């Protein structure tokens, strides 16, 4: 029972964050758009990426810049979960963060 209580809060937090992810229908809508600025505008209006995409200026709307900003939002999501965890769960999260950092360096 104790393990259930330790992880139920984290699972709830992750499910709440997961609800803000793109749905398959939204992916289809994005695929039908014709240009990168249209996609950014769609993401700003319809997704949880509004805050991170608002940091880009109109002259920075290139695929590479957008990918970097979205990767940084993944790091932000990890930190949200990390702050929510207890000491035991943070050890696991540190391993995930190291894996993410390696992927980021390779990117």
C-alpha cells in the first residue's frame, strides 16, 4: 500500500501533463498545413506549447529553431515531474535526466 501512495501522486501529475499532448487528430491537422509559420500558429493556439513558442520571433520560425525550443520544453516537463517527486523517485528521475542530456548533446 505504501508504494501505491508513493507513486500515485506522480502518476496523477504525469496523466495531467499527458492530457495536454497532441492527439492523433491534431497531428493530422498539422500534417495538412502548408508552411512552418502556419504550424507554429496552430501549436500556439491549440496546444500546451504556447509558452515556449512565444519565445521565438517571427524571423526565427525555422524548423531547426522550433525543434530546439520543443526539446527545451521536454526538459521543462522533466523538471516539473522532478520537483514533484520524493527523494526515492528523484534518484530514478536523475537517471532519466542524464539520458535526456546525452540525447540532447548527440542532437
